[in-house]
C-alpha cells in the first residue's frame, strides 16, 4: 500500500526530529566550545587553532570515525601568518578605544607606537605625522568593522575606525600596536571517514573550515559562530548520524584550517589528497549554516545542474526551506580547489537572520540555527538518493 506523499513526508520529518531531539544539544555544545575564549577565535595566538583542533580530533575519535591519514586524523601543513598577540591600544583625542568595537587594525599591518597628529585627506581617510614628518599610518573610517587573516605583512599600518563612533574630526591619536609575523606556522586539516556498506570504492564528502580569525591583542577575539562553528557542528552531526546509519558509499568528513587566510588547508589537501580525488562521487562544503530564514544558496548549482535539480526537488517535496537559490562558480570557500581538480561539488550557506560577519558580534548566544535541522534533513536525503 502506497502512502500519500504528505504522510510519507510527515513520517520522514518525525523520524529525523526524534534523532535531533536526542542529539541537538551536542550541536550547540560544539558551537559553544569552538566560540569560547579557550579557542580564542580559532586563530594564531593563544594556541586557539590548536585547541580547536584538539577538540575536533577527540570528537572524531568519540564518534568512531576511521582516520583517513593512516592512523591519525591530522594532516599537517605550514603557513606564514601575520599575528597581533601584544599591545592593542588606540586613544583618539583622549578617548580610549575598544578593539573590535571602535576599531580594528588591518590584517597586513605592521606594529607602530607613538603619538601622532592627524590630517584629514578626504571624508573617510586621515594621514598621520609626528613632530618631524609623516609616518606610515593611515586612519580609515568604515561603516562596519570587518577583520580577516593575512599571510603577509605590509610596510605600513592601517587602523579602521567605526565611522558612527566619531561625529567630530579627530586631531590627535596615541597608538601602541604590537604585531608578530610568524613563519611556517604549523596547523592541521582533520580528516576521517565511515566505510560504506556497498560502494566501498567511492566517497561522499562533507567539508567545513574550523579556523577563524583569532584575536587582536590580549582582550579581543573573534568567536566565529556562524563563520564557521556552525558548519563544523553540522559536519559533526552528519558524522554522528552516519556512524549509526552507514550509507552505501564511504562518507568522508574533512575539517580544514587556513580558510580565512586564503583557502590554504583545502588547497593543500587537493594537492596532497588522502583519497583519490577521482573517487569522490560528490562533495558538499558547509559554511555559514547558522541562519536560513531566507533559505540557502548553492554555489556551483549552474555547474552541476543534475545534482542541483535533485537537491531542489527534495526541498520542494519535503517543504524544508523557503528557497534553494542557485549560484554559479565562485572562489569563496573550500569547495573551490576541489572543483578546479574536477570534483563535482557544492558550497552551501544559509541566508537571512543575523548580519554579524568577521566581527566580535558573531557569537554562539545570538546564533539562531534557524534552519539547521532542515539543512541536515536535506543533505541526508540528498545522499540517500545518490
């Protein structure tokens, strides 16, 4: 007897809702830890990236994943990176500014110390001088403070100020900024898999980057809840699910480092793969998964129309998300270098909700996970129909 489609969809949702009611607390626990002070923005000071990697290695082991790299989950690599571990003090006309709230320092900047006079160049830019001459310091007014990571250091310093915090023209600034350029910073990708029940020569792959921006000084760090503790937690949820429900294909779970500094970890993996890239049947990269009230965007939808049509048809059938929006090829996350090597892949991110991005406000407490469960359901059904 064939059940009507609506009843089937209801039973489908009930089954996965039951799974999530048992396991959803683990998702929030993962996000809380990855965004905590312990991980210090999962960057390159205070051993933040290392502590996150340690947590994720333990998570893979607890779940019961098999290592992809012989007997270990880690794939080590090295990267040069500009860091901001020390003093981070800016005083504008006697007002002490808060790092991350009132200002950020451009990620390529070198350190600088002193008291300077400011001269307005245009409506959003100041140049600086001391008592003798101009100095390599630029002050830039911004509508939003958005930080990043850099593999290089410049010859000058740029301080970005939140424009709304300064109604009057600034005349003087006292600055103490300490930086450290680190060569060959050791970091790791974290890679595990679950053997398939039938197609043991092929892989479905889920990826996410676990790094973020780290900290700026000794008091400010960038938690990176949506970007990308949300994606990492969903990969862990998928790993837990497939450990209990092995699919016919092998399923690999890859957590990359160095994404924010230029897709470093994923590029390294594609050049030093731990499984033949030709054996990857499909790869889904997950980033910015914490919202979804306006649906999801699927990068590479136009490149792999057959797979996108399948994804969209599942969503139409199950009524999971308000929109599954197609987008073309883009070099904006860790799927890119896989695509360049011929791997069929999507990059999926959620839309709507909070606007915190690369700032100090991207925290776990305000991350709604609006359509987190629905994305999970969409992905597991997508894999089931391959």
